[in-house]
C-alpha cells in the first residue's frame, strides 16, 4: 500500500523501457517477499518460542513472540529508506524492487509477531483483538496511500519514506517497552471481562 501510488507511474530512465510485462514482473516482487516472509517467519516464531521456553522452565510468555521483531525491523527500515532513495534519485528498477521486497519481508514477520503477542495476551478476547488489529492495519494502510503522493511531491520521497522508517523505529521502542514491562502491565490491568450472556 505504501509504494503502490509510486509504482503505478514509475519514472523511466532513457535505457529502461517499462512495458506491461515489466510492470507485471515488477509486482511479482512482493509476492516472492510474502512467501519468503511466511516461510522464514514460520521457523523464526517457533524457534523464538522454543528458546524462550528452554530459558524459562517450559513457560512461554506472550512477550517471547515479540523477539522476532528484532530481526524484522532492520529489513523494514532499510527497505523504506532505500525505496525513498530509489524514487528520489531514479536508481535502477531492480534496486527499487529489492527495497520493496525487503520491506514486505520484514512486515510479514512483524505482523505475525504482533498478532501472536496480542492473542497470547488476551486469548479470551480473540475476536476483539483480531478486529482491532485488522482495523488498525486497514486504516494505516489506506490513509498513507491517500497522503503519500502529495507528501512526496512536497518534500521528496527520501524525506517521506525516511519519516516512515523513523516511525517504524519509534514503534520498535514500544516493542522493547512491552518486552520489559508487558507482563506487569497485563497483571496490573487484569483479565478481560466480557458480558457473554
């Protein structure tokens, strides 16, 4: 969603002819990144859980789910920064494709970690947790696509994608906070009490 407005009308260099076939193959990059993210994420999440359980006497706390975000955040940040530079400076389309793939790969791993963490924290509210997560992803994804082109034209893609990378880094700080204080916050807030009758 973040990159789509730009890639629909990607500027060509004199030696690059962007045919309909090129655009089709170019959009194949996120498909490959999603598959790689799903594959790597499957093994990473299981590995993180096993390591955490081995260190904590067989107990798996929800905060263990967040540890894989340490690995996925650099992919997202480098992908966003590189996309900004590629679009601003007209780098070769293969570098732009690589940057897009890095971002998508990182976001796939992060999305599963955040969903798993929230569902492990509040298993009795799985429907509500899923609804809030989907609502936030939908709003964030659609809102940025409406603002992105004007924002990039006003300040350049280096700046707009750089700011988005900074937001990713800031949110990673929230992840670190949750890894340290998450269990205490859950204990303090108590269980969810939904009226079911």
